[in-house]
């Protein structure tokens, strides 16, 4: 029987290392219009994919695959699928919001040197997976962790990432030839950037403001404000 891996010290990072992690978290942005035409070096893309592949996954099932898209014809088909869905989406908002919605650029599919679709294979690990026995969607949640890992690693590399979510599922499936058991979790646009917004663009454009963390932290049950939420400036 395999022996457990040896343990390593789990101390805190140095001040500089910790600051770098939090800087990546707080300055990460959803990029749509700041992409530079420069190609992403293969070694950088490999590091980003490796970071994604090291995301936590329930039962260590690693349900993700990564479809790297550079072909202009494929991008054009994806952008057409986005445009159709985006026109539908615009009509769902009330008149007071529709003009602002239509003015916000929500994709950089053609401009980004690399598009990346992160998928979830819902059959991976077989019919019974440790930790997924009572919540089948844990594989989807695990795949989203891979998205976040890649996004933060990209910020450290000076690579912008934009998540394009306005698609009909069937369109992306058909364009990328996904099997029935594979779900498209995230369609991402990747490219080098020279500048990033100092705050989320949707906040800067007046679409929505960041919620106060104080209002979101409860203790020992829903709606119960604890000492942290009640007395700390968080």
C-alpha cells in the first residue's frame, strides 16, 4: 500500500511573498479591451496551465481540460456566438440599464492572442468519487478553482484575463466539439497588458459597487453578526 507523502513545514510566507499574493488578488481585473497584440511565450502559457492544474479538486479527481485556441476562424465563430447571445442579453435589461449595458465591452475574443476554454469532465473518476458522493456539483466547483488559480498566476505574469460568459451552451459545444459528458466552465481571453483598471471596470462604469464585507460576514449561523463583522473594519 502506498505510504503517505512526507510532510514539509507550513510556516507563513515572508512579508514580501505574502504581499505579492495579496497584490495579485486585489489587482486582478477582468480584461476586455487592454490586450496587446504580443504573443504569449509558450513557457509562460505552460506556467499558467500548470498553476491551473494545481488547483484543489474534490477527491483529487482533476476534472478539468484546457482547450487552447489561437485559430482566427475558431475565434470568429466564438465571437459570432457571443454576439448573438449578447443581443439577447441586452433585451433582458430594463431600458434604464440597456444603454449602459450595450456601451460596455464584454469580450476580447478577437483581440486576445490566446483564447482558453476550461472544461469539466463530469465522468472523470468514475461514478463514485471521494467527497462527491452527496454533492454531484463538486466537480464543477473544483474546475472553477482551476480558473482562479490561472487568473492569479496570470496577474503575476503580466497577462490579462477576461472571462466571457455570454454564450449559449450548445454553440460552444458545437464549435469546440465537446463530448456530452464535458461541460464548458469558463471561456477565457488571455494576452499581455500594459495597463489595468485601478478598480473593477463595472464599478468604474457605475454598473455595480463592491458590497461591504462587514455586511457579508456572519458567525455560527445566518444573519448572526459576530465580533469580527461588528467591530472590525474589514
